[in-house]
C-alpha cells in the first residue's frame, strides 16, 4: 500500500504556524489598548493630540510595510496619505458625508496611486528609487496646488461635513467621537497588518527583502509581490489620510508635502523598522514629544528632536523597540545552571580527576 504525502497546503500551514505563534497578540498589545482606553477617560484635554497620534500610527504602519517588511526605500510616502485625504474630502463634499464610505474611497484612490507609481518606482533600486518616490510625491503636491478649483490650493479643502458614524455617533467639539472612531480604525488596521505580515504572502515578501535573487530562483514572482505590497501599503496610508480629513474637517496641501514624508520616516526610525510595535512606539514618541517640546520652546523644538534621533540611532540602531527587547531579554535571562555536587563541594571535581600513581 502506497504512502500518501501531505498536501502542499498542509505543509504550508505547518511552516506558517510557528511564525503566527511568535507574532500572536500578547501582553504588550493589551497594555497598548489599556493605555488608549485610559487616555480617553483621564486625558480629556488632550484628545485632539491623541487622535492625531492614532492617525500617525496608521500612517507609520503603512510605511513599515513598505520599508521594514519589503525593503523599499521611499521619501514620498505622503503622496498616498494626501491622496486618501483629498479623496475622502471631495467625496464628502460632492457625493456623501458617510465616514465609512469615505474611508473606503480614500483607501481605493490611494491604492490606485500606489499601483500606478509602483510600476515605475519598483523597476529600480537604491538612490534612484528614493528619488523617484520623492518625484512622484512632488508632482502630486504641485498638481494639488495648481488645481485650486478642486483642492482650493493653499487655503485647504473645506466646506464639507461628516455624518455621524454608523448614523448614531456625531462628531462633537470635544473630540470624543473622533478619538473613538480613530481608535477603532487603528485596531482594524493593526489586526490586518498583523495578519498580513505573518501570512504566507507576508513571509514571502520578507524573504524577498532578505534575498530577492534566491526567492526568484525558488519561483516567486518578486516584482509582482513587491508591487502588491506597495499597493496595499498605499491603501493603508490612504485610510490614515481619509481619517485625518474626516476628523479635522479640512485637507491642507501639507498632506502631500515632503515634510510629512520625512516626519513619518523619523517616526519609524525612532521606533524601529520591520516591527509593527516599532511603528506604534515611534509615532507616539514623535508626536507627543513634538507637542510638548514645541509648547516649551516654539523656536528650537526641531533641534531637540534632532538630538533625540541622533542618540537613538547611535545607541539603539534598531529603534526603541529593539532597545526594549534587549532590556527585556536581559531581565528574563536565567542564571547559569550549576551542578548540585559542584555547588555543595567546589573542590570535588578537581579531587576526583586526580589519578594516583
């Protein structure tokens, strides 16, 4: 009787299962969720800032997919954030104020922008790739500035309203609904990215990041996988942009600027690339410190952030999350085991090894 071999799908699940166990939701996720809930109840005066932090976390997660997990260098990630923001604002102004539909429209438009630009950007590598991403974002910025009849240019896109979420929760001036809405969107995006990076597709993309030639020899369509992830990350950035447009009721031209692309890159560098926790931690640290330092010294707050970035790059090149991992591992490191006989009589080993003539 012939022995049947397991199906390829079963083998694939056996290979993916260890990665899923390593990346399952754990204590740190619970602590982050508790911190977000505590912010809602005990930091009413800072809900506007907290909402901005949540939006930037979504944006940083999208950049981490591109740069941390796929190894695509970019300086123009704001192109997708701004595309999603303008799409959601124009949709609310001319079509429907429904916030959930606006999020979907922002994601689709930003994903299309990512698909179109990715065809060009992903054909090259290195410095040329970085400059192409910057060029695409700059062209979109200039297009938004020129099309003032549509985007209102430097004045910003305004005049639209957002309907209550699910028809029940109205956006109030205190920011309670906006915060909970942004938190709910972040949870969905985080769970999606957590699933994505640990799926067979995500593991394949990480293999491409490590050695594209080897993955190509294994039969993986490297170019197609990179373009798919680039498009997905663009759609996630579009969700962040649409969320910003909805909770702020304005879409500024700065949503397409190089400054925003640089800021989210700094967030990821602070937190650590290739780790979803790094995107979360980096966005929180950057946004909170920017607000507090600017309140203390409105003139030199960027210098303080620059010093912080230099210190992190020097002493924690893998980001703050890498530093946390090392400290945690050092605390959890068990003491070296000592044999019971050696502990009771340290000289016993030496004596036993002596051979009498």
